[in-house]
C-alpha cells in the first residue's frame, strides 16, 4: 500500500486573506499566492515516496461568494506549480451534512480507496481543527500548521509546526528514524 500526505489548501499551500485577525480563503485568482517554501516542501514529500493529495473545503462556492471556475483556476495553478497527485474538493456547507466536508473523513477515504493508500502510514497537514479532526477520523497522523490566528483550536494534533516546510521536514525525519 502507498503512503500519502494529505494537504489542506488555504493556509497550508496558499496564503489566506486576513480580516480582523481571522483567516479567509482567497476568493479571486489575483489574490491566490503560494506560501514561501511550498514548492520545495511538496517536492521533498514526493521524493520521500509520499503521494501528495490536496483535500480542501471550498464552501464559498455554495455560498455564492466565489465561482467554481475561480476555484478550478486556482487548482490549475496548484497543479502547474506543485507535483500533486490529486485534488479532492468539497463544495458543500455544514448545513448540507455531506460525508466529504472536513472534519468528516470522506475526501481522505475516497482518495485512500482510489489510490490504495495506507491511512495509518499517512499524514493530514492542515491549519484548522477541521483538518486535524478529518485526519484523525480517517486514521492518519496529523500535523497542525499553526499561524497563531484567533480561531478554534484542534484538540490534539500529533505535531504542531509553523509551516509546511517544517511539517515535511519533521515527517521525513520521523520516517528516516523509523526505518533505521
């Protein structure tokens, strides 16, 4: 079975917009920019033998705040710049009660079935409690990218770091020490 690193999008791969100290997903393509070190970090994850799969909630489409075409253009940009294996998207809002919206594990479970992924040997990296709970609910190791924003905190991530680069470095170090 394969191992994967599941990546949240906003706040992990690309910069959030900040309003009154709270992070928000970019709503226009011109506001979409990768965070520093992301290209190198995802490339390092691939070189270490992990599948790289984005799992992202995008409820702004259902809310009418942004368009599906805009989200698709953002994902085309991710695919152009990063060595990604897949992008799984939930366009629903909480009220839809779907199985794919994080903190539910639907996107991770779907990817695991599609790609033959061993979830126990995989990682979910995110910047919000929903990401950490989705990873835990799927049986993955969890890594919180903590930007210090005022928001609900996840209960117990397996690791907490300040960037995706730090997350990948920690995962690779952990992987290296367990193979020795």
